[in-house]
C-alpha cells in the first residue's frame, strides 16, 4: 500500500504511471509525458477515493477488467480532457471556410447537401459557430447543411445539447451574432436559438475507435481543431488515416493552428487559400477528367 501520511492521498508509482499512461493513450489518444505524472496522479486520486482503492495498480485493473469499466472510463475522460473552446475561434480559418471552401464545394456538388463534422466539439461552440455561418451564407440558403458534432466526453456533450453559455464563450463573438442567434437568460448566460440548434446533431464518439464511425456517411469537411495536440504520434496517425476514409474526394480537413500533418500523413494535399492553409483529400482522378 502506498498511502502518504501527510495528505492521506495515494501516490502514483513510476511503473503504475507507465501502465496507466499507455492504457489511456491506447483508449482515447491522450498522452502524458513523464513530466506530467503529477497531473495524472492529482486528476485520478479522486477516482481512487470514490472507488475506495488504495493503489493505482488496482485502479488500472479496474479500468481493464472491472464490471463498471465503461462507466469508469467515461469518468477518466471527463477528468483528463482539456475542453477549452469558444465561439468564432480561429477567425481566418472560418473566413476561408465561408469565402473559399464553401463556394468551391457548392460549385462542385450536385446534390445541394453539405456535410460537416466537428470532431472533438467539446461544449459545442465550434459546431454552433459553423451553423451560424451557414445560416448567414447567402449561397447556402437553399442547401441542406448537416453539422455532426462529436466528443468523447458525455459531460461536455450535455452542455452542448443545452446550448447555454457564459461570457467566456463569447470572447471572440461579434455582437451581431450574439444579438441575432442568442437569448439572454440572465446577466451572465445566453441560450442559443433553435434555428442554430436545428442544424447540429451531437453524438458520443471516440476518435480512436473508428469501428464506432462505420455507420457515418462521408463528409465534405472535417473540423478537428485542438484535439490531436494532446495525442502521441501513433494516435495522431490512426485518427488522421480514418478521417481520410471518412472524407469525400476533394473534401477538406481543418486542424487547429498549432497542428499540422507533418510526419503524420502524406495522403492529403496542402491548399494555400487567401487567409489560411488547409488540408484536402485529393481526387483519385483529377476533376473534369473522366
Ligand atoms: C480543446 S477541445 C477543442 C474544442 C474545439 N474543437 C475547439 O477547437 O475549440 C478538445 C476536445 O477533444 C475531445 N477529445 C479528446 N480526445 C478525444 C477522442 N479520443 N475522441 C473524441 N473526442 C476527444 C475532448 O473531450 C475535448 O472536448
């Protein structure tokens, strides 16, 4: 038993750290360097307490074989993921989406249907931003726009479905959008309008378990921003390879600004637009040639 006397908290031993770290990384991609062992210890201590366990090795076995393993894995994800997000994040990329990517796709597609995936949507601000932009986009008015937004954490998805947000979510929002698409609940909170909600479907999905995605139809655009920065190379490769399968030919993959496909994949081409650079799944036959 490794109870420390001062804090009455269990200490994470180096071998336990490695077992848990590798297991968590394989399960959901989140990867912790040795220097983050203390973070992992602190975040999981409360789970050990709840489960009345006295060492991390027992907790590891619980995650591996315990009857309540699925539920507990959900709790692990909730305490370990970083869910930071806000409306209209990374405006240059959104400009590229509205002014260059959408028009290009609109010209090419014959079925007047645009399918967008916000992968790792957190509390929903990214997906609702895309819905507001679609509602405002003159050329999309008679298009069927479907936004599918997924996350591994049930906790953030609950917030996303409610659509109630505090001030920090609006830190980068033009007052026009706040006035037009939100209803003030009180001085601190606003609720997103049903016209925006209607365009978004939220779902629970682990990006490292592609077998959960097989039923999804192909997408025209995938936004996966600020998710893979927390993954190791192996998990990044696995996820990106599956994004490639889930994109239409000529479809786009938009990553966060700190993220790139360097050393991860050569299956995409890098398109230079006016305001940003974006990855695109190449056509197997160049468009126009049959
Ligand atoms: C920092 S937030 C990014 C939110 C939004 N995309 C943005 O850029 O503002 C990262 C989100 O990715 C989710 N995530 C992490 N690993 C995941 C996985 N394996 N499958 C699905 N979602 C995951 C986390 O739960 C978290 O909500």
